[in-house]
C-alpha cells in the first residue's frame, strides 16, 4: 500500500491532494515494450549511492569526506554508458481513494475551507463515467479510514478460434504482467501422437467417432479446469493468464454437440464460483475470416499437427463460426459483468503483435484496481456534510 501527498496553490486558498492506493512493480518486459527508460540523472545518483554504500561496507567505516557523494555522482556521469540501469526499477501507483483539502483553518473566504473525497467504485472501468464516487466531507473532521481493504486474485482469460494467437499472445502477456501462463487444458491432456483428422469434433482428437465407455471429454476438461482453478486459489500467485478456460471450453463443447441440446449452465456455475475469489477479465483475439486460419496453417506446420483436418477450408470455416460466436459472450460473460475486450489479431509480424500486446496490457491495467476489495461507504467514517 502507498500514499502520495501533493501541495500547491497560495495562501489563503492553498490546496492539498492526498491519494491512497497500492504499488505494483512494472516488469522489464513492459518497460521494453512501451520504451520506458529511467532518467539518466536518477540512474547516476542511485548508482553513486550504491557505490558509496558498497565502499563503506567493505571499509567497515563511515564515509568521512562530505564531498564523496558529489565525486561519485560526477564519476557516474562521466561513465554514464557503463552505469547499470538495473539499480532502479519502475513502480506504478494505482489510486483507490483520493481527497483534496482547499484552504486552511484561517481561510475566511465564503465556502472555504472545502474537502472532497473520491473512492473507486468496485467493478467499474476506470475510464467509465461514474467509475468514482464523490462526496463532501468535514474539512477538519476524522480522516475516512478504508478499513478491511484487501486483494483478490486476477484471472486473465485469452480466448479465440484456432490460429488466433492465444498461446503466443498469452505467454507474452503473462511475461508483461510478471505472472504464470496456463496453457489450454485440451492441449495438455490429449495425446498429441494419436490425433486423427477431424478428431477434434469427437472428443480428445484420437478418434473420428465419439467414443463410449469412458468419461466424456468435455466433462473431463470441465472437471480438470475446476481443479486448476482451485490450485490457483491455493497458490501464492495472485495473477495468472489462462488460455481458453471455461469460456473457450464451452465453445468447443457447443461445437461438438452440434444439433444436440447443450447445457452451458455448468460453465456458468464454474465461472461464478471462481469469481468468488478472483477478478476475471476476458480477451478475445479475433480473425477477420477463415482464410487467415488456412493461411497460418499453411505457414506453420505445427498448427496442422496440433489440429489435423480432413478439409482445411471447410473445417476452418466451421471453427471460425463456432469459436467466434458472440452468443457465448452474451450467455457466459455479460450476466456476471466480466470485463471483455475483442481485438483484431488478423495481421502477422512483430509490429502487429506489439500493437495487440499493448492493447491487451492496457485493458488489463484499467481493471487492476478491481483486485482491491474496497469496503462500502457504510464501513467508512460517516462524516458527510
């Protein structure tokens, strides 16, 4: 947790801003992606302090010369190319509560002193209208205390059709956030050496017909996905990026059922249960047409190996329709209010990937404050004017 105070203005209408929130370290990967660089002046000063501390520790004595620090800074500036940027890191401050006090006890202007407070609304996008609740509080009354604030976990779900880039974008996004990446469960659990053409429509992909006498593949995946959710909740990790998850598994289930009646309620229940302890954010990587899938399968043999097909054009069209179905969003994501982003990932190349990663990262960061469990206004000090 952290607090920032900023003062400005002139007597008698001076003002003081105070923000309370939490600090999160920015990963080196994000600094590289967004071209963040520490100011050279900061690097040289921190490098000088580090050098003086190391020298003083080795000499086992206090540094006696008052100009030793100035000399160390000058030396660091002269050898700026050799100074290691690792001596500093970037930290992002995420405000949860902000207040401003305008004027002081001796201010005699009409309407002064003034004091206002803003608190984030849980579940709101920070850029949305009404994302903050505002109220006027007594200028010199007790400071409203936000007791009981805590964190909940964060699950970032990456969904999309075949070859949409879920694995590639998911792994890179996990590195940017400094967290773990959970690969698509269907990829992990099935035997990649026994896949047959068209088998993805009949369970684990090892048969061109639906097998009987063993646990249904979709039932198995749902059970294993719930177990993985529980493992994440019991772990020390607070953030993860997961590929496909219950949302994507539901799309595959619906595709495999074809014309049969589908039971999506079990996926709704699994998502709702996970939401009890974790903030869930969903990102869907979109393709403009099935031809992109065909093109990427031809360009990368690994795509064809992971999902053998009898007729690429026909089956890619089938997957495109089923796995980009907006009805799943309306059924699984909209009712529980899960933040959802659809982003075009049709273009290839490093520059296009950077744009997608920046968009995904920005979307996640606009909702990070919802990890904080903010108490209701009734739990704060009741000092409304």
